[in-house]
C-alpha cells in the first residue's frame, strides 16, 4: 500500500478532484510524521546551537591558554572568541542551507 499520491488521473477524474486528492494524501502523510518532525526540529536546533557554541568555547579556551603563556599587547581570548564565533556561525549556516536544499530536492522529486 503506497502513501504516495497517484501520478495519473483515474478515468473521469477532473483536474480539481485530482489536486484535492493529492493534497489530502500529503496532509495524511504529514499527520503521520508529526512526531518525527517535532523531534527532528528540536534536534536540528540543538545541533545548530552546538555547532556555534563549540568553536566559540574552543576559541576562548585556546585564547585563555595563549594569554597565560604568551602575554602581549592584545587579547588572544577576545580575538579567538570572535574567530570561533564566526566559524561556528558559518558552520551552522552551511549545515542549515544544505538541509534546506535537500528538503527542496525531495519535494521536487516527489512532485515529478
């Protein structure tokens, strides 16, 4: 038993009823996957948060170590905090863009 909407119209089926049937099938499929979607959404938020937090914290830790062992006229901690934050944001943006692209490709393949 397939959850996919029918590709071809049945004999005597109008375009309107075909579109209504496709939408109803998509809605039923989405209702079955709601729990999975909620958990994957929460997981994605956690992954994006950690992908920003980890490089930032690693930069701060390295900066503190460098400030203790190689003191100078500038703050290694502040500089590496900014670099870690920038790298983390770039990493999160790249990952979210990749996931978005995959979702749109799946939708396009589903409609073809």
